[in-house]
C-alpha cells in the first residue's frame, strides 16, 4: 500500500465586506484554522469534467468532516485556492475538497 502525502493546510472563511471609505466590496478573512490534510491526485475523470465546465482543478485534499466548516478557501505553502466543491468519501467520516487556482482573484 502506498504511503499518503500529507500537507498542512489553512482553511479560510472569507466574506465580502464594504469598505467604509470607498463603498466598494472587498474580501476579508474572518476565520482561519490549520489542519493536516491528505493530498490526493486529481483523477482523469475529475480533471476532464472540470475542464468541460471551465474549471481548472488545482488540488484535491481529503480531511475529516468535523474539521471542515464550509470554509471557502484553503492556503497551502502560501498559495491560496478556492474550494470549488466538496465530496463525501463513502464509508468514511472524511470529505474531499476539490480546489481551483485563484491567481489574481483575491
């Protein structure tokens, strides 16, 4: 059996807030938590389905479902990614976080 690859990831809950000076919307981090997550490979089917929908899947991480509280971003090694969707892993208490690149969007 192959050994798992683990990364420390930061789960980030970001919301849009109105800048009181300019009145413009901007994103602000409201809560962050660091956890260990199992890095999964992006399977071929996931990759092609995402491409058909205009999404560039950058990473998939598996975490315990009790550690994930519907945050919308993760950060790994200083790189921020949007959690595009989640998927419960059948027969476990884990979920997969399917993430896409957010370059220039934050």
